[in-house]
């Protein structure tokens, strides 16, 4: 290993040891229990651990040594804090544990019970809820599949029992029937059921009454425990990939323990994360129109209980077209969150939420009676609330150049929320090696369209000699997502070795009003490319130390789509490219992606599989694709491809790789046994170090 590679790997190792907050709870005795994640290179996995901080009058008094909880898949403490439920995985088996008085009082081998399939732990479907009486645990699992056998199977001799099968009836010739799952990162999730574990009886029961033509998700007990609410997804005529997508047709359901199922008549909508108000009088959830862009702004709505099919919801916070003035003369761009805190309520019927806002994630207090919105202000990064208990608020602050920091505060009375005073529970100093760096928000405008506003973020040296610093131009994926101010390893690694990075939230990004989201479909490959060029040129003019002759491109998914477009449309401008699971040919992707509707919508067409194939639509998809510019590419291109990617299938990268080679472009493709994010620790290490080496080599810095 060369000295340079050793240095890159050592720096990666240092940065990988910086943990990030992924959750936190305030206990009734004042103890703050926070959950952190950290890459573990030796194990090749991400570890989770708990830090417990003791407080008195919100001031930190002590902290115990952190302890590892990596084997815990789900966990939940009961309302009284008397019990703690844990779902743990060992040796490909799932165990449900009930803890009381610092010891385990129940352990259930769920796999051995054979009542259902694997318990769901993903954010789209999962639940792990205590009943109000603390006697039961509610969760979601895969439905147990009926047993089947071949049309021909030799029968046991007369009088000899078929060992292990008893007299169970089996259907014949059914074992190969196709059942669709929910796609990328939800492989194997086909039909969900709601399960309830009874602690006293030590039994698991599957709740009855759920219709066969829906999949249930995110169930919760009513405050009195007499029924359950949740999300019901349509599964006909097909399932479309769900992760990262808020546009799937769905509604709110109610199910009681006699099997009576009621769904609200929410026509043409997609819903997320129903919750009860603190007093139990109402239910809130987030919703948007179904179909259209894969992600967008959301409405916050409320409905009174009891629920009936005729119940009508009231909009508390509507979508925001461009911007809205809220309390304290602050500007608000709408809600883009898809869920709520586990405990989001403060006194006075106030709901606390986190949402993207341009280049940050901000926290807000919403009064659900009068729809007033108050920003819990923070000017130097992102602020994310983790928990609310007795008006005490736990939050984390994030910064491009610093590790996460925990803070705590007491929410003032109604109308004075912006006066909250925060106290640090942990400290956060600039990451070693990044002391010379800064970040700058760039508010930008395009020309000649009905919607022109977008933004970018400069990360890099505070100063330098003219034209001395190479710049990595980096559009995000999606396209309907956004970069927000927080430390992430890859950009920190590039900064450590003298690069600057330009993160681009082009038009279509979340957090800048719904008109931004709605603007892009039908204009991909043109408007988003234009925005990247404008942002690059503004950065070059604003920061004189950037070298216009040392521009690199990096991006994944739709960001990969954009860097492929940029290298093809501007072959002289950019010198080297790294693309991860890039969309290269929208037309061919529309046939085998788990989200074919994305290909239609982003190309400006309506998605349908009914009737005759429209070749004009396929032609439009091809025309907006980077593949049409591949013959013009000059920049050496590194492709990082996941062989299990269902969102942007690997043929996209393979076809591009072969086409670039045929046209004499220096190119390389790394193929990983991974899905769309290439998120496993060993694969992340490999693709990040290889990306840095590739850029170094082809900018002449090796």
C-alpha cells in the first residue's frame, strides 16, 4: 500500500470513529438516554450504543460509560418506565425480550413459534408499541405463507406418519406463484400482518379483520387500548417501490379487537404516520396527493375521534407554494417530514416537528388549534428535536464541520416558544483537519423560467491562493431530496485533503416550497443541469482560490444522472467523474426498476401500464437521458455499482461503462454486492477511497 493510500485510509478511519445521534429519550427521573451510531471497521458493521446522562434542573451532573446495543433491532420503554421491550436478532433468529427490574422476565423465540414471518423493523411499515395497560406489545410482521408441495410427491407407507408435518393440509402446485414485494431495501416484505404479544399469557396473536387487498403499516393503539389505527396501502394492480417514496396511494384505517375494519375515504391521497393527540381526542397525520413526484411537501391534517368512513379531516398546516411568514417574522417553506417523534407533544396542544428548510433541517412548534408555527431558532447548522417530556425538549445540533451535539431546554408557555433557552449536554469541536474550512450558503437564480430560485452550499477553505483549490461539484440524488447542514464522512474526507465541495440543491429539491418540487418533472436533463452550471460558475467567481481547470463531478442516483449529463454536455469543463448507481437511460430503467412511475413522471408523462405501449413516451425518456450524450464524454469516469440495486438496476451502469469504453473514454466500474445506497461499511470504505484515488489521479494530484 502506497504512502498516499495509507494516509487516505487512516484519515477515513479517524472520521469513521465520529458517532452520530440517531435517537434520544428523556426519562422521568431526569436521565437522558441517547442512541448513537458509529462505523465499526473491524466488524464491518455499524455499531449502536447508548450514552446515559444524568441531569438536575437540566444541568448535566454525571454520565455513565456508553454500552453497546447493536444486537437490538427495535426497543421501546413502557409508559410507566416499568418495562422495556426489545427485539433482538441472533443467528438469523428473532427474539422478543421483556425487561423488568434490570433483568429479563420473558424471552420469546419468534422464529420457533412459526406464527408469522420476520418482524418488520423498517421505517415504512414497522411498529413496536406498548398497550396502554402495559400487558401487550404491538408489532408488524410478514404473513406466514401457506405450505405447498409439488403435484407429485411420494406418500408415506400406510401407518407411517410424515414426520414433522402432522395432518396439516397442503395445497398442491402453489409453491412457485409469484408474489411481489415492496422493492428496494424492502425485499421479502410482501404481505404484512399486525401481531400482538401478550406478556401475561406468553402468546402471540395475529389480529383478524384486515382485508386481503391491502398492506397495513405503522399501527398504534388508541389511548384506551380498545382499537388500533394505522396506514393501509393499496396493493392492486401492483406494488411500487416504497422507500424514499411518499406518493403511494394509501389511507388511514381503524381496527378493533373484534375484527371490525374501517378505512377512511381518502381518495387520491398518500398518508404517513398517524398519531393521537396527547388528550386522545383527535388523530393527526401527514398527507399529499398520490402519484406525481416521488417526494414532495406534506399537509398536516387532523380528524376527531371516533373514526367513521364519513369522517372528514381538517388541514392544520397546508403545503407552501414558495414561502410563508410565520411567528417572529420568520420564513417557512412548508413541511417535508414523513413522520413524527415518538413523543412529539408539549402542553397546550403543541406539536414539535423537524423538517427540511432549504439548506438545513429546522425544528418547529405547531399549535394544532390555531395553526400557528414557531421556529426554534438556530443559526449555525441544523437542529433536530429527539424527544419531548413534560415540556422538556431534547435535541441534537448538526454542523458540516463538527460532530453532533446534544442540547436540552424547557419549552416556555404558549406564545413564547421562541424564547426557549438551551443547555449543552455534550460538546462539539471542529473535526481535526477541518479547522481551515468553512461553509457558505448560496441563494441562486436561474434565467427565463416560471420558477427560478434554488440554492447551493460551498464547503472548503476559508481562503487560498488564486486558482489553487480543486472543486468537487456534487448534486444530490432523488431528485426530490436536499442536502442539509450536517457532518458527513465523504465530504469531510475530501476537505481533509485540500478539496472544496459544492453541494447543489437544484430546482426540484425539497425544503424550498412546493413550486420547486413541481417545477422539475418534464425538465430533467435540462433545468437541473443548468442549475449545476450556474452554481459552479457562481462559486468560481465568488471564491477566487477555486481552480476552474480542476473541476470534478460526484453524485449518486439522480445525482449520478446529473454528473453523467454534465460530463456529456460540458466535456471540456469537467476533468473527472465519479458516479454511483447513476440513472443513465430512463427508457430502459422504466422496464425493470421498482419505481417505473419515476421514469414517466420525471420525463413529464403520466404513468400507466394499461393499453397499448406509447413509443413516443419511451422516446421522450431516452431524449432526457445522459446516454444520448455519452459519445461526447471525455472525462475519465469511475462507476460505483450495486449488483442488488432494485431502484437503479445495475444494467444502467454496465451499459454506460461499455459505451464509454467503446468511445475511448478512460473508465472503470466497481461492482458491489450491495443495494442502492452502497451503505455497508466495507463497501462504503472501498468506494469512498477509490473515489478519492480516482479524482486525485485524474486531476494530476497523485
